[in-house]
């Protein structure tokens, strides 16, 4: 047995720093890898849902002048939410988490984001928003997840072009970019998969926020399904953490994104600049059309699109990019 210390991308503003991750037991030979194919890939994905969280273990954060400890929760999750008022350059910064277990321990390095000055934040769903996942078909979604590694999974045409232009919108220096957040109903078990897929396709680097980790194969069958309130809470937390930004929200009509984003617009009437919803079936959903019209009446620019080219034209027309 060995420790597995999973760190996720954190974020910081002028007052507070947030860093989070998981600690659990791991059997290294079964780890997910982009090199695995066929049955080995399927087994590695299933293994991601056969984990044993470690509760009440001490973890230690080091970042700049911070040196602080906390303990893991019941599901192995830990989160540092701490005051932080040091001057920090915009961009990505490295932090360190360490922990000890019996006679051995480990140290891992993670990253956290200090947004560049600007006006825009971009919050995007993942499945069927940029990663083709077939969320409308339960069995097809499971088949694709188990049979295709990330180098074989597909992304929608022109979505990278759109996201890159959103990233650069309003920024006047070469290294500056708008901050991206990917928020999904996929579980933390799939974090590596999502992060690598985003990197392979050169999507903007983002803080990724996922659903409560699952610890059994039975949970795998339910992956990405069930209650989506956690997405509302996570998006609300992001906007509350950076209240001076205007946000672009991107999602799809395969599940609950339109209704979730409507709640967000009603909660933050001054913060949402535009809502983009990808059409995932042959024709547009009339309820979604009605909802988008309601958002327009709230001075939120909307685009219900099948192809990202239409979304790009809308962003240009609305002077978003």
C-alpha cells in the first residue's frame, strides 16, 4: 500500500487563498495512464472508483510565508481556506502539500491562480460543452469512457478557437489572459483525465471543480448523474470570490446547465455578461429557447448554438472578443 496525494489547482485573491485535494490509499500498478489501451484502459478507469479515502490525516501547506496544517475529512478531502494578503504577481504559482503516514510520507507540488487584471472570467461545463461525451445516452457515455483513452476522445470543432479568443479578450499584454474555471458533474475521480484532455487540445489552463469523490464501482455507473446543486454552489463561490469580474457561462442542453445558469443570473444580476448553450440534439429544446429569451430580458446576452462557429460570431458581434 502507498499514499496517493491528489492536488488540484487552487486560487487566490487579495484577501484569501484556497487550496484543496484528496488523500487516499493507492495501488500504483493500476493507475490511469494515457499509454493504456483496450481492457487495460477500462480497468484503470474503473480502478479510479475503487479507492480508500484516508480520514483525519494531517496535511501541511507551504506557500510563500504560509506554513499551516489541517486534517482530511471523511472522504479524504482537504481544503485550506486561509487569509492571504501578500503581494502576488498575476498568473500561476506553485504550492507544496506534504503528509506523513506511519513511517513514511510524501510531498506533492500543486498550482494556484492569481487572476490577471481584466474584466472577464469564463466558467465552462465540460461534458458535451467541449468534450464530446454523449450525456443524452447513458450506455453510450459509459462505453466511450471505458473504451477510449483521452487521446482518442473528441472535442467539438472550433471550441478551442473560441476559448482561446475568450482567454485573450481585453488583455493587452502577451502573457496575460482571462481566468477560466471548468465546473462539471463528473467526480474528482476523473480529474487527471479532464486535465490531460484539456492540455492535449490546448484549451486554456483552468481551475477545475468537480463533484464529490466516489469510492466504489457501483458509483461509477452513476458517474456525472444525479443532483447538480453542487455546480450551483461551486459557481456561486467562484463569482463571490472574484465579484469584480463579469462572467461568460458556457454549457449545453443535455442536462441542467440552462436552468442552473438562469439561477446564477438571477443571483448575480450584475455579473453575467453572456450565456452560451450548446445544442446537443437535432433540434433546439423549446424550454431552453424560452429560458434564453428570459435571460435576454435580464440584459444577459445569449447564444443557443449547434456549432462553435456560431458562438464565435456571436462573441464578435457582442464585442466580447
